[in-house]
């Protein structure tokens, strides 16, 4: 009897689950979506193992004493230099990517003492939070990241009375810079509270200043609009290009201003281009899942493109999350012998998520469950909740430099098309994002053969098409070594390109863009695997944009040029001009 009672389901469990979810959702509003339990587990793991590691504590104590002695010597030299003696040698140098103290004024007394003290503390905490035996790799990364974030908030460049650039400007302007900075801060705060777009975004509106490549909306469903771009050459390659962008942002990252539009470049090279434009979901779309995104996105678009272009094969192109979804589509189509895709191109897209880079800091079972409860309450993941994580990953560039330049020096950075696009994010439905985080980041189901489409497991190795894959050198979202893992999954030809720049700027890399370079190498089907470090030593190096190489690769896998296809399936079927309506949704 007692055993039966113990095993029977309790009706109050459903109520308890609702209470827990509601509590977590309320808590998430105060923590900006970060799970306190996740942070607490990481801190406990680190602290417990540090307490039980006397050798590590002895090493840290010794290192602190050494740094104190080195700093004391530096202070004495700096005081001597202040009296006219030679320049003191720095105790520690900032990392190459850390430009906070690059201005010459930071070498002046006493500001050189402040920045050297900060850098030494930063170095010590890096040693204290890493290399502790027994701490899990994920927890070590979280603790190290949290320590760096806390230190960054106290950096001397963020305070007006310890920043020489700010002090000099304040004295010269009579404090006008601080007044301007206050007005900028107040404007940003009002925009954030009112849900208004970032300052300057109004100068880069889709259809007015960006997303200007002429075209027509040829298909619309609940989730996407499909845009077909008008040809600019008398003849085009019969095989069209279908681009699947990420649904986390608006599609026009690939159709910015005319001079740096990838779409316009492809059209001018004689390619017929189609683009998916994702709808910005609301709470009513909470139950849209990854299967809906697959069926209503690339698969529905492929059906229409294939019909418009008279049965020609299609070059599939995916950017970021869109590349992951395209890979799923290609794997599913390949498994059933569907050969409508001629080639596959991935732009900063991951298929294997075993090493996803710094984004993994925000992804573990505790954090994902916390996010799920937050999304469960509102039906979606909001744009501001996503932006916070990306800003913390690039705190040097997106937070620290902004505080100094805009709020302390009163100098608003002139907006550009890429910045305006970056502020034009979209929401993500509860079910889809939960499935994506768990299936990809937590379980790595696609790479390990557990991802299912219509009940059947799919694998990228089933896609027989040649691949053109682009990684970017400083990518925080899809690190290039993670993107490179396509070599372990796809069995066909792969041309891999590693380009300068980050996740966005590396892809928007038009010909003529100053300072661009890339490396490339082709692995033919059947050739042995080469690890990323060896690949770097053997890849060819080129100056300039990677776009021409890709265009030539597409042309080499296309037929001879012929008359352009019709626009849409029929004239009455045209649903309006590009950029369409979904891209304008807030």
C-alpha cells in the first residue's frame, strides 16, 4: 500500500512546477537572465577545490608577494622619472586586444601607477581562477569570466578622476564633456526604457538607406518572406543562390549599404539570389519549434526557388544559425535522396557544438532551465536579454570603451550601417530556442547523430554536396576552430576559408575593404583529416576580400549563363517590393 502511494503521480506536482517556473521567471528579471544557481555552483566548485589545494594557495601567495615587490620597484622608478630620471620599465603589458590604456597619457605619472596596479591585479586573478585541480572546465571558465567582469567595472579608465584623457578634456572644456555625456546617458536610458531603437538607427532604415538591392517578395508564410532579387546582368547562371540568414537578427546584414552588400555583389556577378527574411515572433508564436523553422524556412523556400528556376539545382548558403539549419535541411534531404541542392556554403556557422567558445559560459543545465522558465513566462527570449550576454563577452569593446568615449568624454560614435543592424535584433520563440540550446549546445545532437527530422535521425555526412565554409579569426559567437569541425563530419569536398574580422565584420568583407586578408585550403573527398593548427601552416594566404574566391567557386559549380528566370511563380503572386514587411517589424 505504502509502495503504491509512493509510486503514484501526485496531482500537486503540476502546481509545484508552475510555482517554480513563475518564481524563476520573476527572478530572471532581476538577474538579466543569468541563473544564480549556475553562478553559485561554479563559485562553490572553484572555492572548495582552492581551499583543498595548499600548493595552489602557496603559489598564489608567492605570486602576490612577487607582484608586490615588482610594483614597489616600479613605483620607485616612476617617482624617479617624475623627478627627471629615465622611463621605468612596465611591470606588465596589457593584452593586444585590450586598448583601454593605449593612449600615451596613461604613461604619465600617476596614471601609469594606476593602470599597472590594475593590470597586475587582473593577472593575479586570472591565475587564481584557473589551474585549480579538480574544478570542471566549465566552472573554471565561468569563475574566471565573472572575476574579469567585476574587475573591469573598477578599471581606472571607467572613472572620471582616474582617467587622464577624461581629466584633460574636462579641464579644457570646463566640464562640457561631462554634461554632454550625461545627456547621452539619459537619452540611452530613455530609449532602453521606452523600447526605442538605438540612437542613429533612424539613419539606416531598411528600404531607405540599407537593404536597397531591388527585388520582389515571392512567397510569404507564418514565419518567412522569400525575396527574389532582380538580375543586373543580361545572362545569369541557371543555378540560383538561396541564402538562409540567422533568425536572431534581421537578414539585411547581407544587404547593407550598396557598397558592402553581399547580395548586390552576387547579383552583379551573374547569380540569381533569393533571401529568406524571418518574421519577428511574438508571445503568440511561443510553440513554434525547430521543426517549424526547418519546414517553413529553408525547405519551403527551396520548393519555391526550385519551381521559379525551372527545376535547376540550388546553391544553399547559411549564415550563423541559418547555416546550422541549412545543414539540418541538407542532411534530411540527402538521407532521402533529394538532390535539389547543388552546393552548400556556411558563413560563420557551427555544426559541431562541442567547443562553442565563450558563449558556453552562459549555457549549462542550470542556465538553460532558468532561461526556459523566463521564456515560458513571456513566450520568447527578448532582444535585450540576448544583447546583454554578447556585450559581456566583448566588454572591452562594447561596454568599457562606450563608458569612456560616450558617457565621460561626451563623444557619441557616429553610427554606421553595421552598428544600426546590430541594434535591430529579433525575438526567439520559447520552444524553438529551448530545443536549439538543448539539442545543439548541451547535447550536440546534430554532430552525434541524434537530431531527428520527421522521426528519423539525420547526419551531415548524408549531404553529398561540396562545401564552402568560412570562419572568422576573432569570432566570439562561432569560433573558427569550432566551425572547422565540419571537416570531421562532411565526407565531400570542403573549401575552408579563414578571414580576418569577427562574426559580422569578417563576413561583411567587400572587395576594397582596407586591411582584409584570408587563408584558404581545399580538402578533396577522401583526403585525411588535418587539425586546425596544421591547417594554418599549410593554407594559402591572400590579401583582400574572400568574396571573389567564393563567387568563382560558385561559378565553377554552375552551368553556363543563360537568360534570367522569371520573377516569382506568376505576376499576381508577387507580394510586394524588397525588403518586404517582416524586416520592418519591431
